[in-house]
C-alpha cells in the first residue's frame, strides 16, 4: 500500500525540485537579512586573580549604594553572572537602623568576601574595591575597558538547485563610530544633491562650474569686478 507523507518546509520556504530534467535545472535563490546589536561583556576578577563576575555593564556604571559604597547588580536592568562560594551570614550594625543581615559570597580562590545579598531580595552587592577589571590584573583585553555596542548584520543566502541546496551565512560587524560616520556622509551627500538641484533650477550651474561642483572643487561664486559696459 502506498503511503503519502506531507512535509512542511521551514521558514525559508525552499522548494525542492524532484525532476531536474523537466524543470531544466531550476534554481531558486532566497536571501535574508537580519540586523541586531551586540553589547560587549566585561569580566572582573578578585584581587587574587580568580574570575568573579561577567557583566554587560561596566562596574563603574552600576548603581552605587551610598551606605557602604557597594555596587548594586539589579537583574532587571543588568545581565550578569557571578562566580563565588556561599559564605557566612553576617549581621552588620547600622546607625539608627539596627542590624542588617547579609548573606555573603566568597571568592573561589582566596575565600575573601566579594559579594553579599539581603534576605528575600534578588539584588547582589559588590564590596567596594573587591573586583578588578581585566586590564587591572593584566588580562587578555588589549582594548580600552569601555567598548562600544556593535551592530551586526547577518546575511543568509539560500541557493536551491535541483535536489541539492546550500546555505551561506555571513556576518558583518559595524562599530558605533563607523555607523555614525557613514550616516554623516550620507546626510552630507544628500544635502549636496539638494543644493545642486536647487541651483540648477536657477540656471546658476553651467559648463565647467557644474563639473567643478560635482567634483567638490568649486568654492562659493566670486563677485565680478570692473565697470559695466
């Protein structure tokens, strides 16, 4: 008994050709473009050199708790992953506020407290001067500590020829400065074209002056000197 199967293609909708002879080697190309932004990650270490925190926000930009100058990691605003062992529960006496309960977390290398949390709260506090950046400990980061957000363009090209197909995926990274420079250049070019079109309508641009302006070599028009004939 013959069995009929129904196959649902993926979102790329690539059509498979069963008979190349009838279709004459049919070729289908599908290109897909996707743009997204990638935030850099920052790695911080204990003073002993043990890795302790990976965050998408610079340590200096995290909220500061004025009471003990600890940095605050709020999971609703910051994506971060800490690496520490469970430490002691400590009660700290605060003037006028009584006792503050802290669940401390120790460095996995030297067991020195580097984080603490409060009961029933998701905030993580980083002790003042407990962590160092990759540059401060002589890590692998050769760039500046503050990196810009990058724009990534992913191009997906699908080529289907007969029963065989191929998918090519390429990515292009653009830094914020490059994006800004390109947008400025495009804006300047557009403004130049608008001005050139307006001057053309007024019959100001003719002959050599037109070619000079298109080459960007002509400055503002000079005033004619001499007596009228």
